[in-house]
C-alpha cells in the first residue's frame, strides 16, 4: 500500500506560480511512475505530467513550457512547479503512483484556483 498526500494548492492570480508536493508513504517510492492529474468541474480527469522511476518526464501540451515535474526519492516526494498560471489551470490536482494496471494509488487531491 502507498498513501499519497498532496499539498501546496491554493488561490493565485493569473501569471503567478504554485508548487505542489506529494508525499508518499512506504519504502518503494522509487519504483513508481509518479504523475500529476487534474480535474476541472464537469470535465474528465486528465494527465498533466508524469515522471518515470528513471526520471524521464512527460507533459501534456497544456503544461509544456510552464510546468515542471520532479521527484526526490530520498524524501519520497514528487513536485509540480507551475508557472505562468492561467484561469484554465483551475482544477483539483491529484497525485498518482503507478506501478502496474493492478498496482496504482491516488491522493485525495488539492485545489488550485487561478483568478483572472
């Protein structure tokens, strides 16, 4: 079992920045692909960024050039640095730890609100 706890969400003006953190329990954090997803009201949950166990990062087109995902395996934590935020980035952001289709976990989510 892996428990994920997100933090760092909040209210920010357009153009501002936030850094989300996701702390994971357990000693096997390094084997998981970690991802950040978001879900806006009335919309499906979508992938924002992911980082493999080897450190390879991937981004949704909407996040490229503005967001940076990173991980610190010593701290069992994954981060999402979000810059140049836009109102359309407003959503609940969820942390995900994925090892296989049978072994993956979600955090409870953290709200990000970007005002115009």
